């Protein structure tokens, strides 16, 4: 996490401990393993300080089924909208796709070989053994000639000499009757289930289509991969992964932190909390792949908590998020580091983008310092949107270079403090930034 996120040590530390505890739990005896519940986390901090970035990096690092949802999207049972159980169903679908891709990777070589044989069958006429089927004797000389031709075509295929040729192949036609279902609470999967049901009722149809050799090879490889994997095993493993190592990131949790009687138009806030509670505590959710227990899914919640406080959550919900970390507002020094240090730093991104136009973009240290100073000042005088302010300032700073890049004769561009002040002169000199679109 340190490679991508500047500062916020407490939040990164809490997430790291939680992930490591997942691994430790897997090493225990089954009896004790089932007794250890995950320690859910609430991250508290203003927008643009890294809450969502921590979640995104967590998804990449954990190699676990990971889902980011916004708590404000859910509604209480009885209101039109998404019900909270839908996030478990979505997590199961993500896990199935993850496990399926892993399974496809394991059979990739074998599927490629079988697809190549099928493609050669399409490119060549039938072999003598098929052409003379029913005859007592086979033309052995013809068989040898056919094999030599087939190997020659295989070599041409590997060398790319057949890439412009078209072949005709059969693909599965998936034509289902169009049925529209009005989505309501608990009904978002109904259209998928109806589609699956109708798909099983009607016989599978195939259609013939023409494709160039590389595309045909890709289609055949996908078909062969699907034949080599067992979807029942994949579904079973996906549910196991969700139950044992699933992670759900609940963003905007502060938007549902309302108590009964509090002022505001949304009467279902506390209802959403009460619907969330059994899932966070541990319950069994029915999905189209089977029953899923949520006892050991790790929940990480995040919110700005400008208006509300974590104590405004219902007591049961507070008890299910024992670890609370506060993320600090970003300052000038953080902005300087964010611009240049992380592996995906903004300046590295701009340099890479302009390298595609053969333009070498260089940012001097004093220019980075000036951009960071300006970002901090704008955040103080207007809304504090954290590191996202850097995107706005940098886009305005390099928009001329980006627009004129294809026609520029000077391929080396150096951005220093003077350049920044000239490009953003009206902002640099202004004492009141409220009327600037930044």
C-alpha cells in the first residue's frame, strides 16, 4: 500500500492487520477457525484523502473476492430500490468469474492445442480416412500426404501467413425472448433467472459465421476452454472463497447514519442499517449459485462523517465495526509526494501519455512545489476535495501541451515555476478563488 498511497499510516496499518489475520485464521484448526470473527473497520475522513484508493489497492493485493458498494444505493425493505442482500449476490458472481478465469488459465495450453486442430480441420478438406470411410482399404500414401500438408498448414498458421484467410465455423446462437422485469426490492436477479430458465427450456441452436483465422482461433479456444472446465466445481469453490476470504467495501456509510426523528427527507436510513446488520453479524443469503454464509466476510466501511458521527449509527452496527481509523486531511507536503512518489503518480502518468507523441515532459521541483502550494490554497479557500484538486490544476496546466502535441516541433518541454505561474497567473494572483472553476 505504501507504493501507491501517501500517508494515512493508521488506515493502511489497520487494513494490513485485518488481511494478515485472514491468513492466520486459515492456518488454524477448523474448530477454532470457525469461532474467530473478522474485525470490521470504519475509515473516517474527508473526500480525496485515500479511502477509496486504499480499497482499490486492497482489491488488487488481496486476490480475494472484493466488492465496492455505496451504502446510499440501498433502501429499506418495502421501498423501491436495491436490497442489501444484492451485494452478496454480486460478490458471488465476481468470485465465480475470478475462479473461472483461473481455471481457464490452467487449461489454456490444452485448449489452444485442441482449437488449433479444429481450425486445421476447417482449413483443410477431410482426411483420406474420413473421405474413404466404409472402404476396406485406406490409401496409405494419401494419408501420409495429408499429414504433411496438415503440418505445413500448421507451420503457416504459426508464422501468421494465414491471418488474412476466412473460415466458416459454427457458433452457439443465444437468442432469448425479450422479457422486461420491473426491478424492485429483491428482484434484481429475476431477469437473470428467467433467462437461465428459458435457456434450459429451449434447445441450443448454432449458426454459421465467417471469421478471419486469428478471430476464429480465439473463438475456438474459448469454446474448448469451456468444455475442459467443470462449472459445478467452479461454483462450489467461488462460494467457499466468498465465505472464507470475501471483502466488501461499504462506501458512504455516513449517508445512512441517521436516527429516528432526525431531520431529513430520507426516512429509510435506519431501516437500511437494520437490514445491513444481520449480514454484517453473519447470516445465510440465498443466491442463484447456492446458500452463502456471511459470518467471515470482512466489511470495511468508509465515510466523510461531515454532518453525522459514527456514534449516530445504531448501537448494534457500531458494535460490528470495532476498529475505527481516522484519515488525515492532506497538506502541501502530501501533495508534493502524491505528485511524484507513488508508482502511479500523476506526473508519471502525464509523462507516459505525452511520450506516445514523442514529447519528453519534465517537471522541475519548483513547479511541483508551486502546484502543491496552489492545491492547498484552493482547498482552504473553497471546498476541500483533497488530492482530487491536483487533477483539476494539472489538467489546466498542461492542456495546451496536450492539445498541440501532434503538431509540436519542440519535443522537449520543461515545466518550471515560471511556466506554472504564467499558465495559472489569474489564479496565482487572486486573493479570492471562489469564482474560479477549479
